[in-house]
């Protein structure tokens, strides 16, 4: 197999609806157009990161207006440069109704006065909601398992209580759609594995340009394509400073190049390798539909421009090669009840010092005032600022009382009673008898936050052979083709030389250099003091959710020498890490060092109130899990570890 270019892929931003600079994207497309290499705009539109509400309530990640803005820009680019647009997980959850909503938006944009004579987009819609009867049948046959060790076993009630269930489809339905409708302009994907459309477009182009490739040869190349998709689906997250978007060039041997779109940003071997840490349970094996991506042999090469990295060596190991069925991950959520909250703060030093016992008395009062109410309810407190001190005593503490109940009225009644008790409740040594709580933010006493959702399905379902394809008789996954806009297809052509009339010129910028200079100055200042904590010797130290049931933490070190010193020291042993994170060593899902990124990683279950929990739901205060790294950050370094 030669190493000729097979395609370019442009990703404007990591998630549709977040907004992007269309002029930067236009510049990239204009530069790529003369190569005559097939090019596509591909981006992701969804995730479970923001919690279970979308699946339980039918809401979206962004308001409708945000999708209108982004699709208006994207369709303008599709028309101007004659490149296809492919996006997946429509609306955030990828539910069928959100695929249809994206169709509606494209139709509206195409019918606008300024567009209707020029726009015509052949659009393929892929639907990945799964009928609950199929799931219940597979469940009874023992063909559904949890997606990870932290996920509880699935029950029939979990399925029946969920208003919709989506499957995270792989690249196969996208490939099928492209081959069945080769003149497509847009593909709207339902819920999908984030790299799926990237892999699909690359495989489609490989088949078009190398029709004699066997299925075995294609599978041998899929590791590189998957690795590319895993990097690109987050836009410019792999660059430094972070860029909104990125561009990939894919070669026929599975090698790919990646570079950021922002003028002041660049990719480095370490920044690209580090992306396999992001949001994943482990960095070396990434599991997905139909198999797993193995990155233990991946190699990263800085190219001559100083901002592009060439990547090779990713391996795809299919489920079939291990004698296992193709599996799809199912996702769903349900409504547990209704929530209301009350907010306020306490400054009185006497009360702050006995806050725990005071809140116990508040709970007792609420329970006393609501005897014999039907159904389960709960009340608890988010406490912020406890343990802080000022020159004159304890610092102010901010409280959020949160209640969940079978009805909104009851939830509001519970927090209203809690508010009364927090304001007027007695406590030993009380002197401030006019009230204990400063309250009234935004002029509200109680705030009704509506239905409370919880993830109910996050499981792997075995498929019958070929069921992952659009062509399978079961039609587990299905599609349809529509044309939006009334322009004649032949008139839907734009002379590329005219693109500069449609988009603003891109001003030069040195912002990236300024950022780097500032960062260097900060590092020089920090280096004046001997390092004392893990944070002091790290370049990046972060936490993030790895699915709804896990929190993962990454520590990236400044140099090979520091990485090797920490690795040899035993500082980050399972016992030490568990103690720092206030978990048991046996709770750790995965931990280890990852040399390509000069990094250490640990993944633990998500805990709430001492119990394993999923993201969102009652008493959640960090859905993304991005503030859970402090325990690692303040770990003390052994003397002499780093000079």
C-alpha cells in the first residue's frame, strides 16, 4: 500500500453548537481545494458529559438557536467549497427526534430568501434509537453487560422507565450511507461513537481509490483511522495553546497528519499523544463498537513546519478476531423525581463552628414537619467554604439545600421548610437572634429546578452478525435520504475563486506567541522555588469524567527526566494514590504511566455520599468531574526527588 493522500478532514470545533470562526475554516478549505484531494467537514455534536437530562427529558446540549447559527455557517462552507458535511450525535444525545430537528433546521436555512435560489443539499439521516423490545429480549438472553466495572447490572425496570434508548453506532452505517448515496452533501448522524464518521469517510475514500483492498487489509488500516478520529473529534484539544479546530490529512497506509487551525497554536508529539489520556479510562487501549484501539505501538513525529504532527502505529483489534460478537453501547436515562433548591450563606463565627450539627437539626425539623408523606424524598446540603479562615475567624460558608421528591410541589415544600429552619433555628451560644442565613439571591426564596434525571442504561448489547449495518434485515439502525433546498443540483456549484467575496480575510495574529511567552515567564518564576508538591512538577494536572460512572485524572510532567524520576520513586503507587484521593486501593479502576505523553493516569469510580454513583442526578455538583484532582495536586514530593 502506498502512502498517497486519500483525504483531508476539517473539524471547525469540538462540538456543534459551541460556535466557531467561519473565516478561519474558509481559509483552510481554500488552501486545501487546489490539492484535489477529497475533503470533508466532520464534527461531533454530542456526549453524555453534561449529564442525563438530554436522554431523560428530550433536551439538547445547546439551544436551538446555537445549532441554527453553526449550521448556517457550515452550509455556507459546504456550498462555497463543494465539500460534504458530516456530523454525529445530533442535538447532544443523538435521539431520533433531534436528528429530525436538524433536518428541520437545514430545511429552514435552505429556504431563506438569500439562499433558496442557490442551496440544494442531498442529506442522509441516520437513526440510532433502539426499540426497547429488542433490548429486553437481549437482556433476558444474557446478552447485555455493563460498560465498565462501575456500571450496575441492567434490569427490566431500567429499560422500561427510560423514555428513549440510543445506541452508540460505529462507522459501518456511515460507510453504508456514503456508498448508497455517493452524491450526498450532508450526513446527520444519530448517536455515534465519536470517531465513527471520521473513520467512515476515510474508509469510503480508501475503497473509492483502492477498490481492490480486501476486508483484511482495510481492518489492518483501521487502527490509524480510529486514532485519527479519536484526536479530531475534540477539534484542536490536541494543540497548544488549544485551538478551536483542527485539520487532518489521511494517507493510504493509515498514517495521518494533524495540525491546529488557530494561527498561534501548534501540535507537538507530546500534545497529540496526550490526547489519548483525555476522558478515557486508560490511554493505551480504547474500546469502541466492534473492537478496540491499541496505542502501545503508536509513534508521533514533529514535521518541519513545527506545528504538524505525523502519527502512525495505532492497531485495531476486532471483536470478531477474539471470537466475540459486535457490541453497541446503549445509553438512556430516566426521571427520578423533582428537585428544588434554596441558597444562602452563613457568616456568624459561632454558627459556622458548629455547622454540621446545625444542619442535622435542620434535616430533623424538615422530617418532623412532613410526617407520613407518600413516596421517597430526600434533603441534603452542598456546603462551600467550610474550613476556611480569615484574620478575624472562620470564613463565610455558602449553602445550597437540595430536595428531591415525587412532585415539584413537595420538593419545594421541603426546601421551604429547610429555609425557615436555617434562618430561625436555634443553636448553642446563639447571639444573632434575628436570623442565621443571608439569602435572597436573584430575589428568590426557593428555586424549582424541575425533573431530576439519572442514567439508567449504559450497557453493551451483543448484536447478531451484520446487525450493525444499514442493510441488515432487522433494520436495527436505519436511514433516509432527503433533499433540502430548491436550487437545481447543477446550479448548486460555487466557483472556488469567489470564496473571498463570501468570507472575511483572516488577520495575522501573534497571540499564540504571547501565550507562550506568558507561560514561560510563569514557569521561570515558579522554578525559583524548589518543588514541594506533585503540582509543582507537572505541566498539566487535570480530572475529567470518563463516561458517567468514572472520574479519570492525568498528570503530565515537564520533562523526560522528571517523568522517569517520579516513575522510579514509587510516589504514585496504588496505595499512595488511593490515600490522596480518599478511596481504597481496590477501588482504583486503572492506574499507570504513559511514556508517549510523559504522563501518569489514574481512574476511579465516581462517588457521591460515599457510594458509587453516575454523573448528574440528586446532589451532583461536578458533572464533568473537572474539580476532582486536588488530592493528587497537593501530594508531597519525597526529599530530593527533583532538583
